[in-house]
């Protein structure tokens, strides 16, 4: 009987030990697995940090380059505020101013003639005056544009752009002067026709003894 009890105790102890050993093995295996996962996680973090450093460095480089380009661009734009001697001495500038002087002189002379000739009604004189006023105001606008173009710190333009703008103003001023002369000629012809008609009527009345 004692032998049977002793054998049972030994068997139970062996089983308990075996169970305990198995549990320890599982804990060790789980621990090793956790260590491996931790190592992988650390590698992932390391790769992420490396990627971030590369990205951040690249961004810094791009920022520096873009800032450098911006500064160069600013310098270029700031230079466009200046007006070179080539532009200031451009011959078309004098032509524009001369056309403006001619426009004023010619429209004033013609208007005084039309008003004093008594060939036009008050309404017609008002219309003629309106045409001259509009033309004069538009020519002043051209001079304002010209002043801005040839004055430093007014417009950001290259020399080529300023020259082209001056050429355009010159053409526009020439068109205004041509229009003025055409209008004056047409109006003068109308005044002469009316004067001739009045003379013919006066002569006809005189021949017929009509007062």
C-alpha cells in the first residue's frame, strides 16, 4: 500500500513539474516573440525617422532654392521700376508731346473761327465744343500714361515694354490729331457751304429788290 501511495506521489509530482515546465516554455516563447516584435517596431520607427529626416532636409533645400529664386525675382522686379536713359531719350516721346501741342493749338483756333463765323447754331457750337473737350481729355490721358512710363517707381516694365507702350501712345496721339484735322476740315467745308448759300441768297434778294 505504501508503495502504491509513493508511486502516486512521484507520478503527480512529475506531472506537476511537466505542466510547470510547459508553462514556462510558453512564457519564454511569448517573451521571445514580444522581443522580436519590439525589435521590428524599433526598426519601423528608425525607418520612419530616417524618411522624415530625408524629407525635412529635402524640404529645407527646396525652401532655400525657392527663397533664392524669389530673391532673384524680387531683384529683377525691383529693377523694372527704374527707367533707363534709352527710354528717356526715345524720340517718340518728343513726337507725342509735339502732337499734343498741335492738337490744342489747332482745335482752339478752329473753335474760335467756328464760333465767330456765325455759321452754326448754339446747339451746333455746343456739339463741336463737346467733340473738342473729349478729344482734349483723351489726349491728356495719353500724357498721363506717358508720364508714368518714363517716370521711375511708377510702373514695373522692361525697357522693351516701355518702348512698345510709348509707340502705342504715339500712334494713338497721331490718330487723334488726324481725327481733329479731319473734323476741322469737314466743319470748315460745312461753314463755307453755308456762307456761300447765304451769299447766294443775299445776291438773289438784291437782284430782285428784296430787302
